[in-house]
């Protein structure tokens, strides 16, 4: 395995760990939901990384060659769309996690009333 590949793999593992650590701060969130979010995140960043590798490979083949550009341009578009979809998934996950954090930090007036003995 090349040094560059090893660095990318390490960075991917760090991102997964950071996201997992973030999910672990959500104590009121179900473990099943956390697992699903983690798997979704992992798939999205892996898809994005794989598409990036393929785009880079095609860029090297296309550079300065109009015929190759015409041949591979549509394929490159699909890879870029895959990267965009992965980014959208990550953004949606960020929204879901933020919403979960917000609801976990919100204290309802009923909860306060019950806490001070108003049952």
C-alpha cells in the first residue's frame, strides 16, 4: 500500500472516529439510529473518496486529448454527481444530528415543573 493511500485511509478512519464520538454525545438517541447514521456517514465518505479517485484518473487520461475528453466526459459527470450526492448525504446527516442535539438540550416547561415537584 502506498504512503498516499495509507494517509487517505488514516484520514477516513479519523473522520469515522470523530463522527462516532459526536454520536456518542447524544445520550438520549437510540443506538440503532446512531448505528444507521454512522453507516450512512461511512458509505457517503467512502463513495466520495472512490469517486474522487476515479475523477482524478480520468483527468489524467483526458488532459490535452479532445477525443478522450469526448469519450470520458459523460463518465466523469457521473462520478461528480456521485460525489455531490455523497456531500448531500453528509449535509443531511449534519442536519439530523444538529436537530437531535437541539432536542436533547431543550428542556420543556413540563419537565421543569415535574422536576420542582409540581406533579
